């Protein structure tokens, strides 16, 4: 029911905010802006998201099916099974959902959003086969979704590219702060869900895996900061990410050919589900994007930011970070809107300003919780979200706090 109340609240609160601006501020254009925004968002949901997603889904579900025929997905599942069996206790160790989730997390780590979404939707579909109550998510589906919404990304390539376009002196200087912030968000998400599901995180296997991941991130940061120049970091990020993706495709095809699989037929077989999945999510996407549009065009974010500025100034807290908050507030709602906020902040305050850099770290610290809930749960017909949204927002909040703290250390 939480999504029901949130979705309804977006419309009602947006209407009240618009009515107040009309009555007290004399803004006669407010209702037109909101209605125009709903039409634009509805079009965006179908034309700019669902239809392009159909092409991407068709491609990657076909590639995924080749990987399954080649046995690569099963191999990934076996490698990660000791860890996943602890944090996803409801998923059998040999279930294909494990491999699908690994592919999704790997694509996210490399900042490959176009590949991550098909892998993630396939993982959610696989997890749904284990779901006895199709209307609400299982514990495993919630854990997977919250980990996805925490947005763990090692290489924020898109953000660095945007900073370069806007003329940043050092486009990659947000690399380490983004990595730290998103890692904090992910760990917080794991802890929040584990508390709700009573998962023992002090198990030796879990501690070993999480400790290993932490050590890897620390080592990566140390190596990049001590042995690579800023341009080399950008080049490495770009080349390594896309190389890994091509290696996955090539590895799947080679493995399938070795097993004498008809690779082209396997691709077509898997690709057939791409369009159907995209059509299934259209109502959920349009509904959520339109509701978010009402909040945005009603001007509520501006009022919230002004309120935060007033509150923090009266508490004697430095308010330099407040101007970047629109990006943080929009990120759980809409990735494209948050990106627009980030770009606007850099253009207004300067791409190399503290506020401009902080907006970039906000953009890289977490993912779009409400959008992902609508997309992933909607793709399998889940209507009740249980505690998925609350845990996702807790992870987002931790990412925001970490982004502020690390940005003050690096840039203030």
C-alpha cells in the first residue's frame, strides 16, 4: 500500500502547492505548467524510455540467452553462490536468478546502465518464479531491488563525460567521492534490509565477501590516486568498461559454439521477450513519471531547498551544500530530471565549484528508487512493495550524507 499512498500523495500535495501559489503568489501559469508537464512525462515514458528500452531489451535478452545456453550464467551462479545464499536465503544456490543478478550488479559496477537494466529485469523475472504470492515481492526481490537502487558504481563514466563537455579542468576529480558515497549507500541498504529480514551479516562468508569487496575498492582508489593521471583515469574507465562488455558477449558466443549451440537461434529465442517486457512496464512507468512531474512542476523542490537553507542557517550549520540539494532530492524520483538538475547546477555555479562538484557526487551516490520500483516490480506485476521503498530511501539518504561529507573533505 505504500506505493499507493506515495503516488496519490504526489498528486494531492502538488495540487495543494499549486493552489497556494495561485492564491497567494498570483501565479496564473502554475496549473498550465503542471498539466503540460504531465503530457510531456507521459510521452517521455513511452517514446524516450519504453520504446528505446525495447531495443536494448531485445539485444541483451538475446545475449543473455546465449550465455545461459553456453553455461556461463550457471558458472557465475556457482562462483557467487556461497555469498548470495547468505543474503538471498530464499533463492536456491543453483537457481538461474543468481547468475542474472551477478550480471546486473557487474554492469552497474562498470556504469553500463543500458546493459544493467535488461540483466536486472531478467533477474527480477527469474526471482518471480520463486514467488508464491505474485502481487507482493519476496524477501529476495526486495534485497535485490534495494541493492540495485543503492547504485553501486565503480566508474561514473557518464558524469565524468558531462563534466568534460562543460569544460571542467579535471572531469574525473569526482571519481573517488562518487565511489565512496555509492559504497556507503550500498552497505547501508544491505544492513537495512538484513535487519528487516533478520539476516546474519556476521557470518564468516558474508564478512569475507564484504571485506574483500571493501579491500578491492580501497586498493582501486589507492592505485588510481597514486599511479594514474586524471586523463589516464578517464581513458581507463572508458576502455575497461566497454572492453568488459565486449568480452562478455564474445565469451558467451565462444562458449555456446563450443557446446555446439545454434547461437543465432538462441539469440532470437531470448530476444523475443524484449518487446513484451517493455510493453508490460509502460503503465507503471507513465504513472510514476507523471506523478513525479506534478511534484517537480509544482515547485515543491524549490520550497524544500529554501526551507533547508533557513533551517541549517539558524542551526549554525554551513549552508554551502544547500544549493546542490535539488539533484539529491530529485535523484530517487527521476534519473533524467536529476541529471538536468546536476547540469543546471554546474552551469549556474560553475562546473569546478564546490556546489557543481557536489551535485555530481549526489548524481553518482545512488540510483532512482521510485523509477526502479515502478520498472522492476511492474515488469512482473508486483503491486505491493512491502518495505522496499523505505529501505531504498534509507540507502539513498546515507548516500546523500556521505556525498556531503566526502565533498567537504575533497572540494571545500
